[in-house]
């Protein structure tokens, strides 16, 4: 049984954000260049996880993932960076997650 997007998307988001944050830390915060190694591995894991999403078309899988990425980025903001998202952040993320759900589970004629 293929894994559900409900599991794959959050895992992919954590991997992507961690990989991008590694580059951010090196480039913008003066972290060691060695941060790029786990960052690159995390980005590879992200791509692999996203490829596992059971969707008929890559573009649809990526579009739906975008909403989940936005919400996960705000979790990262809170947990890793210690910044509390405001109500506008949360409202925007809720709208994006709702959009992702419509893309993933909207009725389609096949």
C-alpha cells in the first residue's frame, strides 16, 4: 500500500526546510561549510519523499505540497527559530492547507 500524502508531505517539508536552513545557516549566519553536507542529504531526501506521493501528475503533487510546506515553515519558525507566528501567518497557512486539500482530494473525472 503506498504511503499517504498526509504522511509524506510533512516528512518532505521537514527535509526540505532542514536542507534549506543548512544553506541559510552557512550563507547568512556564518556556520561551517560542513553544514552543506547534511543539508544536501536532506534535500535529496525531500525529493525522494515527494516522488513517493501517489499522484497521477508531478505538477499536482508539487502544487498540493506547497500548502503543506507553508504550514510546516511556520512550525519551523516557532520550534527552531523561536518566533511565534502571528494570526496573519496562521490564517494564510490555513488557507494554503485548505487549497492543498482541494487539489489533492477534489473530485475529478478520469
